């Protein structure tokens, strides 16, 4: 096919000749890096802080995968807005595509793709809605424009044009007035992925990458190395 990109030749080398990677770490990721209860939490925080410190664009962006009622998967990028021992949190419309998928199959995966640092974290587990208080607290932290947009949008539903979308938002802002608080929409809120599996990936030379994962086993966790 004319104009076809030679994808097989697009190879990026990982690591450096001195054994370090782009994350500047010479040591190989190993199972003893995962400590505490749960064992993934401390290293997750360290890697997230390193991504922020390195100036990675949208360091809290993650690719969330869901499966709908027909068994069809979908992925999209959303922003992680909370991390705790219980899991990771994001916010969206309950009637959005992802919200409807989660209502049918309350499980999800999330990947933090810090490729520039040769690091990734993958999270998989059951998904639950966060409390109304937690949703309200996050809503209060959002800029007013973002609140108006969320209130105006029937997320994932078709609309005729950009002009129509902007008109909907303007109408909501007009009806609310300049100073009135914007209430949280009834069909909007947070979800928490409660991890069963958290995997850490560290790029290394010759595609001999390091993969270490924590797996929930009943009330306990086990940590293991995976082959790349």
C-alpha cells in the first residue's frame, strides 16, 4: 500500500550503555521494591512524584479500560484524582459510555503510561462509586467553568455542532447566574478502582524489561516478578 508507514522499523531503544534508564535509575526494579500494606502503595506514590518532578505532561493521566454489557472493550484517557490504600479515583458522568459499562461490568483496568521515563503502572480491579461527600469535595475544587461544562454536557451523547454545545453551556451559566454555586449533577460522580492487581514496568535494554506485580490473595498480597 502506497504511503504505508513501516511500523516494524520504528524501534526505540530502552536503557543506556551505562545500565541506567531514562528514569536515571541503574538498579533493576525488583520484588523488594514493593513494601508495606498494601505493597503497591508506596512505590506508586514514589513513581507518581517522580513523574511530576520530571515535568511529564499530565502525569496523573491514565488509560481506563472497561467492558460493556455486550462484552465489548473500550479505552479512554481520564485523569486520576485520588490515590489511597483503597485504590485510585476518577470522576465522570454515570450515564457516559464508561459509566454505563461500569454499571454492567463493575471492573476496570488503568494504565499510567510514563513512557518518557520508561515506566508504566497497570491497575486492575473492581470498581465502586465513591461517597457523595467525596464527590462534593472534589466538585468544590473544580474551576467554575469546568463545573458549568459538566452540568451542561449529556456526556457521550451526540450533538449537532460545536456551536450547539457552547450554547448549552452558556444557557446553564446564564440560568445559574454569576455568583450562585453550581450544584453537582445527579448523574455525575467518582469511581474508585479497588486493585486486585498492580503491576510496575521498567524499560530495559534489548526488551528485557522488568515487570513486578502485586496480586491480592484473599486478605493478603503476594508480590512476584513476571517475564517481559
